[in-house]
């Protein structure tokens, strides 16, 4: 129990730390950040439940006003901005990523974690991000999807990195990858 709490807090801190990498904000108000890599790693390393809890802890701290999002943003106002859909999708993306990693055991972990990150951290997250963007910018879903498409190359790279990091961690410390225990 105590170990789970510590790991959930550690991965919430990881997502926050990945927000320190300088952001690049696109013209429609959504920044390119490394924080989605942290969401992917929450799922691939911690598993579905603990991964989602780590992201929810992170979002709770953001909602309380801590400037943990890229560019030092925080507070309830970020949940009424163009990034709203992505923020709402973060815990669900971590959950789906973790669920796939937990259940798909008959393939190499690098491949499983990479595909799980792509499905949860890109497909699921983009569904929420696109819907939120369409709502906040008063655009149609196809228009919002075209805007979100700018993130695809970087997020594919993040999914590959998540797969490699998860596999490396499993080789170095097998008990640390809770999605496989």
C-alpha cells in the first residue's frame, strides 16, 4: 500500500517535471510538451489503476493552482482552455495504456508498451483532445482533428520512447514495472 502511494506520487511528479521542458505553443493555444510521455509511462510502468491515479493526483494539484503544466500554468482556468480535452483525457489515456500493457503478455515488452502508448496516449488522448478543442474553439470535429494532427509525429516518438524506457526498466528492475507483476 505505502509503495503504491509512493509510486503514484513519484509518477505525478514525473509528469510535472516533464512540464519543465520548454513548451512550444501552437497558434490555436495547445502547447507541445513532454507531459504526454509521462502519461504514457504512468500506464506502461504502473498499470491501469495506479497509472490513472497518478495522473489524477497530478491534475488535482494543477486544479489547486500549482503551476505544473508546461509554461507554468495551473489553476481551474486551464480546464476551460483549448487544452481542456487533453487534460480530461490524461487519466483515461493512462488507464487504457496500462490496461493494454497488463493484458498483452505474449509479446516483447518494448513492442507491447510502445503499441499501448500509441493506442492510449495517442488515439484515446486525441479523441478527448479533439473534442475539447472543437468545443473550446467552436470548430467542427474535422477542423479540430486537423489542428491536432500537428502532434502526431512527436507523439509517435514519445510512444516509442515509452516502450523503450519501460522495457529497459523491466530489464534493470523487473519488480518496478507493476503493469507486468
